[in-house]
């Protein structure tokens, strides 16, 4: 039961993480947010 619920959750988390890593630099470059650290 647990494996059936956990597997799709991990799948979604990995996809969201990849999407965030890809879009984060694009958003920062487009909006030019003034951050103390690069």
C-alpha cells in the first residue's frame, strides 16, 4: 500500500525539482532580481 502511494509522489517531486532548476535561472535573468548572492 505504501509503495503504491510513495512512488508517484517521488516521481512528481523529481519532475518539479527538474522544472524548478531549469526555470529558476531563466526567471532570474528575465526579471533581473537584485539578489545579494548570485
